[in-house]
DNA sequence: GCCGTTTTCGGCCCGACTGTTTTCAGTCG
């Protein structure tokens, strides 16, 4: 099970050591351990107790000791010591784009800064330019960095980035003469939010392409403009777009390189080196004895790059250095795919806040080849979303029965029921018993509730025999609000104990559960439903977002409840209601 | 600090762009 807290501590050790000028390789080792802790399916504390920490990749004698110390004392002495040695102002100043550890330390030391505001003032007063290695342009750049830091959105939801990408690609093709223009980076990896957009292009006239990139519609600033790379900030949010152009024979290598992730690419290049090869964005090359590059052996296609390294092609969404590289020697495990999904069990109609009828939704589900689907309109308390009362619910059943006669897809009469602030449910038991499928979700967010209250709220719902599935469990809305604070160990324990399922809500604004919680749920064997919460027929298509996020968490078909056939699913429902 | 079908010691990924530099360090991805 991943250990996010411990992972953070190792990252902090790495950052602080960097500022203090520590050994760069030792620092990398700490970062590596941080990544391992963040993603390992193993229970780290259990490994610690059994003396098996060093089985984890990148964990050696020194880092194992620190992990053990954390579990025994709750802290890491080395980290406490590092914190004492680093002025917090340096950490603050480092958050300014373009200011790294070296410059931050220099500026804080030379100018006695306490904050970013101090730095801003120093630039305006031209007190930065006298410092060795700084100049007038440095002041300008830092001021621009501070301004951008204040207005740049840190991460953009994937769906918004994909919309922006479409426009960027169209412009580069039309104005830049690009013959290829594809979004790479975390967008191609289907990460739920992205920091920036990387677009790789091929173009007969690279200079023209670069010019088109620098003049993208909506660009508010050109951040860099070279022969092969141009970066601009787009719109109010200053969404950063990096455009790269490479020669056609390097297309595959560049595609691999810019898709990343950084960690994945680093591991690939390490692997290459051991094989006497070297990899960059232009191809895979033989490494000569004197360390210089020799003949090119691959690069035109992505497949050729992986093949040259003795690997099968790895789907982009798995490229996070989560163990995929070693496995790709023989072939990756079979993960869930869109074609495995046999039903969608969370959808709304005009009975509450959807825009289509039961029949329209059923026909849309049928068109996707689904064997079953559930209509899950809101419950009475969700008045803002047109929640049904008991009488309407009964009439809805009649409409569902009528629609069922016209379609083959099995229509379940369900509900998306509010979990009230104290954990009580919004429908009486008798109503729940009359329904085929019950999704229970938190909608009213109480600001005063703390972690314990939030946890109790979900646990009580999980304890109730009438509940099948917890909808969008964290309640996060990407780019708008974070999820509620829960004790997830306790929540998942309750789900496991009572045989309940958890949702991966595929709405691109939610994608909830997130990757880390999905890994945790998988490790505990908790069934996951990937569904869309569709409010219109077209929204069933969002299932792709959910499937991709599930793959990023390495969910196999067997981990996903709605890969079951209707027969299996019916059996599961009966079994868990018995 | 980790690691070994070259190695238990000596390596450790790679390149673009920028600004302040007369040849490169810092930052970023």
C-alpha cells in the first residue's frame, strides 16, 4: 500500500539536501525512494516489521534505516537536522519559476530576503543586478516569474487541457505547416490534471513552425523561442504550451522522450547504458568505447525505441516507472480496457437533473454494447438536483418497466442517494429494498466537519445493508476543490468488511477515486465500479477517462466489478443482499 | 546513496534555452 506521508519526507530530504549542495547522486537516491514509497503496492509498515524493506527498488541500507526510524519514532532525525540548516525563505523563493536551489540560496544569502515579496522589492530597487552572475535581465525575469506564479494555475484538469490541445494542434498544422502535431507529456499519459501541454511536431519548415508556435492564438507571453523548441503562456491562467519540432527519422524517439514521464525516461536511459546504448530525443545510438555516440539503431517509431532496448511497447498511461519497464521485457499484465466494460451503473435522467429520458439513456447504453445499466436519479434531499420523492420513484419504476420492453440492455432501477451529514441515508430501508441498485454519495459538503466526522459519515453508509456502492467517494472536483479529508484506511476497511464496492467516477471533472486510492483499494480486494455518472447520452463516452485512470492504477479486469457479465453481476447483487 | 550477465568500487540520463558569461552554470523537463 503506498505511503504518501513517508514519500513526502524523502522528497523533503532531497530538496533540502539540494539547497545545501549535497551529493547529487545521494539526492537522486532519496527521490527514487520517495517515488517507490508513493507507488508500491506493498504495505510498507509490514515490510519494515518483517525486515524486508530492502526488497523495494532503490531502498538500500541507509534509506531502509530511515524508514524504520520513521515507524519507530514518528520522525527522521536527519530530516529534522536538515530543516534546521535551511532558511525557509530559500524554499519560498524557489517556488518562483526560473529560480532554482542555487539562485534561491544566493539571493537569500546576499540580500537577507525573508519572502517572495522581499525578492520582488529587491528586483524593483535594482538590488539584484550587482550580485555576481546576475544582471538587469535577471531582475526582469524574476519579476515576470513572480507575476506568473501569482496568476498561473498550478494544474489544469485533463479535459480542459485536451480541449486546448485540439486548438493548438489545429493552429500548428494550419499556420505552421506541421505534417504531424501530437500532444505528448502527461496529457498523453492520461494524468487527471496536467501542468503544461507538450506538443511534438514534424514540419518541412521548422522555423515557420516555431514562429507559428510563438504566435499561438491566446498567447500572453513567449517564454522561450529557439530553433527546435518554443514555449508560450496561454490565456489568463497562463497555461504553458511547449512545442518541439524534430526531424522525421527521430519522430518515435521524440514521441517517447516527450511523453515521459521523466522517471520512466530516466529508467529507460539507464537501461540503455547498461546495454551499451544511449537514448535521446533523436534516437537510440550505439555507445562507443570512448563514450561518444556511434551508429543510430532506432528512432523512427516508438516501437523501435522500446524494441532496441529489449522491451515491448509500453502504453503511455503506464509510463511512470511503477515497475512497467522490467515487466515489459516479457509483456505487461492484462489491464482493464474499455472493451471489458459491460455496463454502466450510474446515470441520471430527466426525472432528476439529467437531460434525457430513461429510454434514451438505455438506447445509448445499448449502442455501446453494454449488457446492463442503472438509472440512478437523486434522492429527496438533493432538491437542487431535482431529487425524487417516494411517489415519483414509484412512477419512475413504471417508466423503466415500459422502456425495458423496448430494449435488450438490462435496465436496473437504482438511485444515487445522499449520505446525510451524520451518515444517515436519505431513503428509508423499505425504499432501498425496492430498488435494484443503490449508489450512496456525499453531496452536501460541511465546512465544519473534520476528518473523524467525514470518515464516520462514509463508514455508516458502508455499514448499511441497503447500500451497494459509494459514489465519487472523495467528492473532489478537479481544478475547483480538493476531496474531503478521510481516514481512508478506515473507510476501505469498512468497505471490505461489509462487502461494498467503491466508484471510479469517470466524469472528467471528478475522476474519483484517484490513482493512489485505487491502488489501495485494489490491494485490499475492494471491487471498483468504473462508471460515468452520465447526465446525457453522450456522456457515457467519458468512460474512457475512467478506464485510463484505472489502467494508471494497474487495475485488471478482475478488479473492476462492471466487467462482469450480466449473469455474474446479477449473482453478485443477490449474493451481497442475502 | 544505490548497485552489479562488464563492476563489491566506480560509476551514476540527456539536451534545449537563457543570461551572463569569454566557455558555462543554472533551470527545466
